[in-house]
C-alpha cells in the first residue's frame, strides 16, 4: 500500500469528470507513479498501448437500466474478464522497467478462473517475461480453462493443480515469503496482491461515479452506491481507496455462498467455512480474500502492527473476530450482500437479513 493517499478536492473531481476511462487511468497512475520512475509522456503511451486491443473504443461503458440502476460494462477486453483492464496496464509497466533494466522475470499466478487468462493475454510473447499459471482442475469455467491451455507461446506455462484456488495460493504465498529465493529467481506476481492491479481498478469507481452523477455543483457531492461482486476483494479495495481519496461512493460487497467477506462486514466474523462451495461464479469461489488485509489496514488508520497481528492470528487459527473498533468502521465504508442460492434463511451469511 502507498504510505500516503492524496485527497482530491472538488476542483480536481470536476476536472476529472469530463475525462474518458483511459484519461482517468492516466491521471490516477500519475498520482502514484512519479516522473522519475516513468516520465508522463511514456506513461500515457503505455496506457494507450494497453487498451489498444479492447473491442470498445471507449474501453468501458455504462449501460443505463430502469429506476436509476446502471451497469458498468468491464468485459470488453480480449478475455471478456474485467481483469483485462488492470492487467494490460500492469504488464505494460512491467515490461517498461524490464527493458530499461535489461532484466527477465518469472511471473507466478494462481487463478480461480479469470485472472489466469487475463494475465496470460497481457504478457504472452514478451521476451523478458515467463509466466507460470496454476489453475485448479475442474474449478474453472470451460472457456477460461481453454483460454489458458490453448496458448502456444514459449513464455507461457500452465499447470492444472488438484484442490481449490485457495489451496493453490498457499505454496505461491510460501514462495514469495522466501525473499531470498524470490530474488534469486526474479519471481513476481500478477495477482491483485500486486499494487498496480488495485491502482488501475480505482478508475472503475471514478468513471462510474462521474457517469452516474448529473452535476458536481451540489454541496455536499451526491453519493452513488456501487455494488461490487467480489472474490479476493481487489476491486473492493480499489473502491475503499477511492473513498479515502474523496470520492463519495458507498460500496456494497456482493458474494455467493463463499461469504467470508459478507460475514466480516455484517458480523465481524472473518473465519473460514468448512469448505469452498462450488458455484456458477467460479472466479468468486474464494475463502481467503487476501485484499481484506489492505481494507483492515485502511480501517485501522494505516496501523501496520494491528493489521499484522490480525492476519497472523487468522493464518494461525483460520478464524478471527474483528475488534469492535475496527468492525464499527465497516458500515460507513462498505456493506455486504449475500447473493447465495440457498433456501431463504438457511445460509449462515444471510440468516440475519430479510430476503
């Protein structure tokens, strides 16, 4: 996480409100990527190159439905996954630095479906990147599995793994925890553990807000409710950071029967269920949403010690009751909705709520 988050005043928001989606990505990235790292002209060129293969010229589109309901279309990339948006930019930044430093890296990615194919698409054929993707056999949709296993580029290596996506994350986490080993073999990740992924996803929330709000001249600025289907909580984290920076959105986290985020938000119960439940939304079948660590850090006032203690307890016991002072900060920031398919009131995550 960045040590500091800039606060955007009303004039900045008003200036940004007329920008295209790629324009917003450029402005957001420039806040966190200084010109000494990537000069502004180079940064703009990289982002333009990243979005070149999208089927929609404007990259992202807001579809207006009835009764004030809108849907932000994030599926116009090559693999039809919303992760195309952040991964194509992250891969461009990565290759920019690798070429400048004449280095080669090996990217390791664990996937529950959409991350793997989008990551492969972003770096396939790159001469200074090899990518290793671990996919849980039988737990990805057929089209996503084919998107990963039919790429014939020499730098792409895909392996089917027994177990769930949460289980295959464990050895990946262990590899990166061995800093000396990761350095020796130039290893990195393109999962949303990578900050650049979260950074680009912040643009989803700014673009949606500006498209939904008729005017920025009212005081206070009108709020917009953003419902985010989530698995590992990367997109939700991006929304929380956008809130911290001054964007007046209210986040609603939507989950399926794998409802750990919902329970954490509603009841302060951040604990594993007995098993991952397979659903039609396989990319959301996640029990360990690792980006919640970032959200806990934000809610704790950037207290790294508190956050570390919470996560160490979670890893040790696989269960955590959030401290009251932390859990009480959830409702103003985000709320949770369980879109499970169980008989009403038989789901532990939504039993306390009217359906």
